C-alpha cells in the first residue's frame, strides 16, 4: 500500500530539495524526454517562475499532441451534505449548525432531469458528505442506478470505500472515482481532520490502491491548496501517481489542484497560491505526464479557466451547484464551498469555442461497460 511507500520520504527533506533547485535544473527538466520526479520538483520550484512562458508553450504542445484541442465537460451533483467528519475547512463539517439533506431516489432523478435541461452533459460527478449510516454503499448503488439512464459516464466523490465495495459499484454503472487526499503531510493531516472517518490518514491514502484493485476505470487525485506547502504536497501526489500507474496500469488517471474557497466553516488558508503559481503547477504536471487528465473546476475564476483550457487543462465543470438538490430540489441547502465561475454551461462552452477549443460533452458510452 502507498502508506508504506510514503514512509520512505521525509516532508522537510523534499521541501528543501525543491527550494534548492536552480535555473539549470529547470532547463534540464524542460529538455527531458521523460521527466522524473526530480524534474517535477524543478518545474514547481521557485526557480521555474522565470520560465513560465517556456513551460506554457511546452504544456500546450504536449496537450494538443495527446488530447487535441478538446475540453471534456462534466457537472457535479451533490446528493447529501450529511457528514460525520470535522474537517476544519469544509462547509459540511458536522459541527456547522445547518440543516442536512439526504436526497431520496425520486429527488435524485429530479436533479438528473434538471441537469439535462442545463446542457448536454454526459459526464456526471456524484458527491456526498462522509456518513456511512445514511450514504453507504447501498445508497450509492441506488443513486448510480437512478442516474445511469440519464448519463453515459458516472463518477463518484465520496468517502473512501473497501475494494469489494468499489467492485460492487462498478457493476452498477460506476466508471470513475475522485478522492482528494487534501494533504500528504501525515502529522499535519490530523490537525485538519481531527475527528470522523477522514481522520484516518492510512485508510484515505490507501483508498487509491483499493480503487485500482477493484479495476475502477478512472481514478481522480487531488490535494487541497491552502493547507500545507503546495510544492511539497503536489510532489508527493506526483510520486503517488507514478506508484499507481506502475501497479494499476489499465486505469486512467486525472489530477486536480483546488484552491480553498470560502465556506460555512470560515476557515482561512495557511498558504495562498497565486494564479501564476497555479498556472506553473498546471504546466509542470502536463510536462511531467502527457496522458493525465487535468481538471479545473468552478472554484477558479472564468478568465483563468478559459486560459488554462488552451494551455494544459483537459476537463472542466460548468454550471456547478455545491449543495445537495441545488439544481431542483433544495436550491438553498448547505453548500460545500462557494464557486468562482457562475457562468451557465452554454456560456462556458461559448467561451471555450472562442478560445479555439472543441467542447466534448461525451467521451464514454454505456455500450463499453
């Protein structure tokens, strides 16, 4: 399991290695045919900041070589904000005195119909809080079965599950799983997740192994920017990606780097990442891995998302509501975080086309299941 692999690395040592990178290291990384982890460290280091234009050009070329000028569209559907965790930065924190919602099958179907009226989405991301008593595997399986007639590709972002549960869900229409490790800093992880299921670092970080063992078609990874040193966290994630690719090579992978957004928790980030730094990270990951899907959500502002679509990003959400039932049933429920890009799906698609991108609503069909 990756938790054992992670013991080989020291957080402070990696932080120091990244800080020690020089311009010569960055130039070697840009010239590398198959960049290694050390090259990735150089590309996310402060030394790479003056090379942003060169990184953008290489990222654009690699993205178009592998994906063309396409951007795949998806939309999240939050089906419950009930949660047993105490994550200090999250609006779903169990201590927030707000009404909790658990959508029933009829309400989930109403949300499906409302989303279909928003645009021709075929890629749906089902999101829940982490409460196994009300949103366990049985509930998730039923939700997938309700959504399946409406969408060709179903992904979940839920509590980490056992391998046999992932396998069971794949047989009920599941195509992908997204899980945010939030931070790879083992000691600090407990500070941000003091109680609840999510406080178990090993169970969460090893969830990706369990997804791979179950043969999940696509695995999405991410760290939450704003908790710990982002350069070290994303380097750990790059190591994790390479580990998973070597073991579960039939699986596709995606990465996301969400920045903390305002939420009911009122939490203020420890680390602030600028737009230039997020662009640098996006380019670094594309140069590091030509095949990985890079997603940019509605957490980011419209201008930034439009530019990233031409320089490295390959998938985007649009029209997102981050509260359960937000499209139809409970438009004023407790949301997980506030979005930055509130454009309609049609407006996002038009902006992407003006930037020269081909908008892809569907890249997976039920016939392949």
